[in-house]
C-alpha cells in the first residue's frame, strides 16, 4: 500500500524509548484535527486513506478503493495472567457523501483487530477492507450503506460483526435522509457485563425522536481478541462509490498496561514500521509530558503544604484531599451500623452502604459543576466547550434520574439521554425522577435540572447552552427554553 513505508529510526525510538512510557497507562486520546502534527502524529494511514481538511478521508468518490486509519499505539485488551479485560469507549463524528443518491457503496467500520492485521486482498466492496476469505479475531461495528445478498439484511444498517460479514445484531441506518449531514457515534464495551453497545445520531435531522438509532449485543470479547490489539477505521467502495470521512475521534480504555517484553516488541515491528510516525513530534510530546508532570507535582506539593496549616485531628479539611470521618458521622451514615446497610467485608473491616444524597446536596453539586465549567470556559478559555456541556448534561440527568447512562443488564435499552428526551416530548419529564428520592425534592428544581440535562445533550451541538446560561437556569434567574429535536 502506498502509505506503508519503512521508518527504521522511528521504530527504534518508539520501541525502546516511547513504548515503555506510553503503554504504562490505559490507552486514551482525543483528536479533533487530523492535520495537527502533535495530536494526530500517531494516526497512520493505509490504502487510499489520507488526512485532508483536518479529517480522515477513508474513501474519496472513486470506485474500488480501500482505506484504513489506525491509532499507532497498541491497546492492551486483556491481561493474560489475571484474565482481566478492558472496558472501552470510543466516540467519533463522521459524514458520508455520494455522487449518486441511487448508488451507495459500501460503507465503513470501526474495528478492533490483532496487531499488524493486514488489508486482505479480497476485502474490497462489502468486505469494507476487513473481511476476506480468511480472517481471525476481528470485532467491527459496520456502518453498511450497501446491502449485499446472502450476508446482509436487505437494508442499509449498522451492525455488530464478529469475524464475519454477517452481523450478530443490526439496526436500520437512515443514511438516505442524512447524506452530507454530520453524524455522531458512541461505542462502549462493558467487560463485566460482556456487553457491547452502539448509538448514533445525525445533526440537522427533522425526524424527531428516533428509538432505532442504537443497538447492542452481549458478547465476551475477551474470548475473541488477543492480549494486544489495534483500533481504527476501515472503509471500502466497489462498483459504486461514496466518500467516508471521520472528523473527530475520542477513545478511552480502563486496563492498566505494562511495557511489552522483547518478544512482544519484535512481534510488533510490522505494525509500527508500516505506519508513519514522526520522531521529532513524539520526542517533543514525551518531553512536554515529563515537564507537565513535574509542574503538576510541584503545584500539588505546594497545595498540600498550604492545606496542612488548616489540618485538624481527623486529617485534611480541603475538598481535594481525602479526610477521615468521626465515629458519630459513621454511626449516622450507616444507621448505627445496621445489618441491612452492610455490603460485605473489605481488606480492613466491614463495608457499609451510606445514605442516599438528599435533593439539596444533589442540586448544589450540579450547580457547583456548572460554575466550575463556566470558570474553565470563560476565565481559562479552555476548548471543547460543546463536548464539555454534553458531559455535564449526562451528569445532570444521572443526578436527577438516579441511574447510569447505560444500565447493566438492559440488552434492548434506550440510552438515558434519549429516554429523558422522550419523556420531555411526551410532556411528563418528571416521570424520569429518581424513585430513591421518594418524592422528597423541589419539583421546580427537578424540572429545571432535567430540562437543562437534555438541553446540554441536544443532538445539534449548536443548540447547546453555555455554562453561564446553565448557571442562570439552575438558579432560576432565567426561564427554561422550549426545546425541540
């Protein structure tokens, strides 16, 4: 492939200096500009894929093309010694365009595959650059725009695939109504529940609440994937053509890693040699990381010394530091160490369930987080305001509803944001209130918090509020907006 070059110098630098540092923690990155030599230097391209206009162009409007983009650092998917498997979450934005609205072909996929997994020679068109006559240990979420006979449902679809062109589960993909519209997708894997979930939406859609824009499947990826894997995107065209573009990509995992041993390093040579890296950029990035850690350590030490001046008999009073609780506080929190509050036994004693936070405490937490975001956005001028507000909206909904974004065991679930949106559209948003509060809350404050939550998670990021607007709304100093999808 034209983008596969031999970078021996970079390989040596990466293997012996960078890799032991970078894989010491879970893999995490967020790229919003793929032409940026700092944030996107470890994104590699193969086939016809390229970076252009700050984005990844997997396929242009040409026939019979295969394009692939991967993140160059490996992901430790499981620990073979203790059998722990990582959780992961990836969020990306994309657009799909076609030259003819009657011919589509063929789509793209997010995939997790073994290191050095090549592009199969017979994987064009419906194979999406991943599936040929022989493949092994590949998990993919496909955004399939051309239904192929014998392997696909007779509709354009999003599907979860395990080593096969045939999807384990699929859902209708309404690309015809959204050609050229910005799409957003979220893929999460919970290793404890063995649960893979996918959700997506398009900006500018006029179809209202769409419950079919998510799917899930219970699957043990730890039994399918090897210890070390690579993550990326692959797209392909056949006789028809389309342009598949990735505009942003965020990825996080949870499994702590240890440096690869020499044997594993040698086995990684192919994948690292084949994808283009910049030695200078990586060196600068490592240097900046070390400098940043030193600065953080110095500032943290200064704060600790300052906090010690106000230390009482139970430890630090500062909110940023852990503190010990008095006996009376523990008695009150555990209802006198009641048996019905006992969860089990820890390493140093019994573990008890504390009291549910009261509504007043919850509301003040939400208001405090909003004030912190306002400070970061307006005073420090931090970036990613829209995504920050989306995250705040999810937290606000979790506080008000008393449930997580995705509940364990809900295999045909609707994401929390969509669920509350539907309650709002139906005019009964208070039906989403946490039952654990047992009605002990301020109705107007609750209505305000839940409305702010869906406002901040609006599918069109341009409709989301600023942090200052959220504060004014939570303080009930301004009326709540009338929201619509």
